C-alpha cells in the first residue's frame, strides 16, 4: 500500500495519480501498486512536477518496519525531517546538527 500526501497537486499529476489511487481527501492519495508500477509513477511525478510541488510518500516495503518514508520537494512538514538511522525510518521534530551537540 502507498499513501501520498501532496501540496497543491497540479491537474496533470492529479490525473496521473487517480489512475492508480483513490483520493479520500484533497491531495491525499491511497492505493496498492506493484513494485514496477510504483517506480514508474514516482519517476513520472518527479520528472513532471513543478519545483514548488512537494509530497510525502509512505509505501509498504519488505523491511523491519514494513514501510518506507520518502519526501519529494518542499512538503510543508514544519521543521520535521524524515531520517533513516540504522535502517529505521524516523521523523526528527527538533534537529540538532552534529557540530552543535553538547559534550
């Protein structure tokens, strides 16, 4: 299963997404794709989206968590930063850069 949360989806991208996903709420798309179709859809979106278009993608994956989180463009996450640490997807709400860590 794949869930996409997008910001102001352009009509061409929305039309492409509606081929494989349902849109239960504006700019939220939910669907189940095989690996090949998922890759082609994501490549199309990345190639044809404007610079200000952003989305957060959560997809089922065969890993310990069972999902992967991907961010494309500015997603309006209000300072939240998805990170992968030791193979585990996390979302950092407050990020301290390595050079600022107190000893």
